[in-house]
C-alpha cells in the first residue's frame, strides 16, 4: 500500500493530467484539419455547405466531403475526426466553419495592411444589389508594394442602406478607420460613370476631394471609350438595328437549355465534318466550344466577342432557327 502511494504515476491527479493532454492533442488535430479544409475551399472560392449533410447523404457538401477525404489519407487525423470525435467536439458545425472563415479573413486583412506599410493608396469602389436586393458596396485598395509592383487587394464588402454619395463616403471612412487607415492617405479614386460617383457637385468623388484634395479621380479610359462607342453606335440607325436584331436572336437561341444543346450538337457535327475534310487543324487550344452571350455596354470588348462568336456559329444558329420555325409554337 505504501509503495502504491509513493508511485505518483498511479495517482488520480496524474491520470487526469494524462487524459487532459490527450484530449488537447486530439482537439488540435481536429481543429487543424478543419482549418486546412477551410483554407483550401476559401482559396478555390468554393461553397462549404451541402443541401443534405446527414450521415446517410452521398453528397454532404464540400467541407464534410473534403474533410472525410483528408482523414482517409492521414491515419492520425482519421482516428479523431467525424465519427471518431467526441459528439460534443466534432468541430464541423456551421458556427465553427464561420469562425474559421472569419479568422482567415482577419489574417488576410492583416497581411494586406502590413504589405501596404502605412503608404499612400488609391480606392476603387462600386456598389450593386445582391440576390436579396440589398445594396452592397465593395472597397478595393490599389497601391505600390515594397517591390515596386502595383497591387490591387479586395478590402471589404459592406451593406449600405442607400447608394447616395454621402452614405457611400461614410461607409468608406468607417472601413478605412476599422483597418487603421486614414482618408488623408488616399491618392486616387476609381469609380464607374454613375452621377452619385462622378458628380461634380455632390458626387462621391467631390466629397472625398473636399477632405483630401490630392485624392485625384480618374475615370477608367477603357470604360469611357466603351461607353462612347456604344453611344455613337446607337446614333447610327443601321448599327442600332443590327445590335437589336442580334440581341433578339441571342435571346431566342439561348432562351432554353434545349436550344443551347441543339446549337452545341450542330456545332460539333460541323466541326467533325471540317476535320474529316482537313479544312481545320487540331491542336492544344484550337476548336474550343463557343458560346453566345449578350454584349454589355460597360464590358470592354464584349461586343466584339459577341459578334465574332455569332459569325463563327452563324450556320448553326440558322439551323436552330429553322427547327424552331418548323416545330415551334406560332408565337409572334
């Protein structure tokens, strides 16, 4: 009995300490595995959750599926995660995933601010509605790093109640202050051509320049040129009529998956015939499948790409329209 009391390795306190160290070690393995999976999904821009995350589901979502694959590759991880983890400490619930994402976002922002190194910067701002029809404002920093390279880094996206110049300015100042940046460091502004952004009296550009006169605003030259070309083209009757007809044809042909499939099939058949006749060559990057997308007035080169693909697919488009004329309904 006395010998047992002398052996501290058999004491209850030592036993609890051993169990505690083992639990801590397993917890770190689970946490690191979840962090590794989350970092990969964030880097690739992939969604985390699945529609059915139950154990019987064959597709539980990217996070759980990738974690299971990761565990199958590493035995030490497999022994402590998912079904082998304590039921109250699995480290896979949505709140844990969100905490990991928030932590990664904070570390990324710290790296951006460190790279900026307290130097001057420009801001690029745009606003748009999301799928829930809430106005969101995006802020991007543009600066020159220590190596002399021009860097653009996404800083944040924030909900704004309205898109007035005053509200946008307040949101920008709040975001800069949140990351220990001063509006006096702004040396450039970049916005689209909307009046609340570019307005000479009460536009966002003017409000910021009132506080920081050196924050010059330069409207994107490519954006200006594209808008000018579109405006001039619309003044020309034949050009405007051509693009109206083009838009109608694209709406009809691309109006359903069935019609797109018909277009792809006809395109593949014609390409096969040309290959057999030796009129086209094969090789890496050649004979890629072409798509039809409506041109956007503010997207540089989109009109050229749309017309180029339309010319290349013209015979296939006529084929699809012919089928619709015969088999389709008699709508005007």
